[in-house]
């Protein structure tokens, strides 16, 4: 009829999460919803700053001055401050771990809540100046019974997380979230300032056609990875896989969740534990991958079962379609 169809019954992230808790009969205090509201706010705020940076070229080194001669913060430092401030103010957190901060933040008693949030406020920073997609990654634990909130509450395997997700800042802001009952994707409606459910129940295809590795590191790769990559580039039958590598974990994992295939950042001869951080990169992405029906491994073991010993430790990561990741695991089994 030429008239614009208006959806008058939008499902916002908050509505969706509340509804989930209701349907699951969860002992819903609503606390997790409030925490997620704070996280949504930080994503909107960071998205705005990323956009601004792209527009007026705010981008620069920390301590640089902008055209007005004002001191400006690098986007990742700014994003960190946004998250720490909002999460503290939410009153729902006890411990925060950020890639940007050497030590864990223990929240003061007056603001203390029962959740611990581990996060990389702005991942993929090498991509910022080129306008390529970047993102925020986060994972949520509940403080352990009887604990007042210490580092011990986050030095726990990823399988104990109660929620995990990321927000990707691209042509739109996409927040992908799991509270342990599948994975859902929400897109920021800039006019409403709300994340709207646009990708309900994301499931990774059991097999994909894409591999996503930094093959520039090939000369350092170990035999299982070299042999696996050979096998998909020179298959005995069928077509070889396509290569896609953005170098922003959030963007590479986002594509993997939607299209399938395998994303990998292996350990190698130079970096014995790989590059990616266990707590706030590997765990949340492994959590989402498994919740979407995929597999996430170090090559030799389930990522979510690793017990962290320090907050910034690294771990090898392979994740994606079940069949693809299992193929890779076979090369590790043969090597042992
Ligand atoms: P960062 O936390 O310094 O931004 O590094 C993490 C990023 C990930 O987003 C990405 O998967 C990886 O580093 C890319 O590394 P490389 O440039 O070595 O391929
Ligand atoms: Mg990072």
C-alpha cells in the first residue's frame, strides 16, 4: 500500500531477558536484568564515541590533543572508563576485570553487588583508525557463596559464567548475548536508543566453508595447525575453504556464529599460549559458541573447563562449527 509498516510490538533486550527469566521460573530477583541494563548503556555510550571518533577523527594516542587543543583519551582508555564507572554505579557488581587494567577492581562496599564482570572494553584496537569493526567482549560470574568479592571469584572456569556476550561496533551496533539458554542478537535502534531483538536463537551451522586464521604467522605454527590448514586448502575432494580474517575477534567470531566455519588463534613457536586472553576473550566467545551449538577448544581440551590462575593469562583458541572444529582436533590427537 506504500505506507510504511510500523512494528508496534518491539522486543527489546530488556523485555526479552525479563521474559526469559519469567519463563524459566528463575529465582528472578531482576538483578541480572539490571546488570545487563548497565552493560547495554556502556555499549550505547561506546558506540557513540566510536562513531564520533570516526566522524571527527578524534582518534589518536592517549595524551594527544585534538583540534580544539583539548587533551583526549584514546578510545580504548575511554571505553574502559565508561565501563568501570557504569558497572560500579549499577550497584550490581563486586569485582571487575578489564583488559585495560593490570589489577582487578574490587568495588567499594557502598556500591557492592553480587556479580563479577570480566571485559575487554574495546577489542581489535589495531583496526580503529581504518574504520573496521571493533567490539566490546564481556563475561559475568556471580560471587561465590560467602564471598565478599575477591579475585578468586573470577579465577573460575568459564563454564561457571552466568552470562556472556559482545557488542560489535560496525555500521550498526550489534549486541550478542547468552544467559545460558541459547544465543540471541540485538541491534541498536539509534532513534529509540534500544537494542531490539533481530537475531533470535542463533545456531552455528554444523559445518561451514570459511577458515579464519592469521596465516601470516604460518612459519611459527605447530604441525597440527599446519596440517589442518593444508587439509582444507587442498582437500582430497570437494572445494577448498574460503579465507576471511578481519583481525577483530568480535567481527571474526560474529561472522563465524552466523555463517559457520572455524576461527583460530593457535599457540605457536613464538607465543606458547597464543595471543588471546582467557578470561575476557576466550571464555565469553567459547560460552557463546557452545550455546549456539558449536565447539570451542584449545586443540586439546574444552576452553570453558580451564581453571584460570591469573586474570590476564592467554590461551589458544579454536571455535566454530562442530564438524570443522572436530576435524582440527583430530590433527592434535594424531600429534599426541
Ligand atoms: P587487542 O586486544 O590488542 O585488540 O588484540 C586482540 C585482537 C583480537 O581482536 C584479534 O582476534 C587478534 O587480536 C588479532 O591478532 P593479530 O593481529 O595477531 O592477527
Ligand atoms: Mg583484546
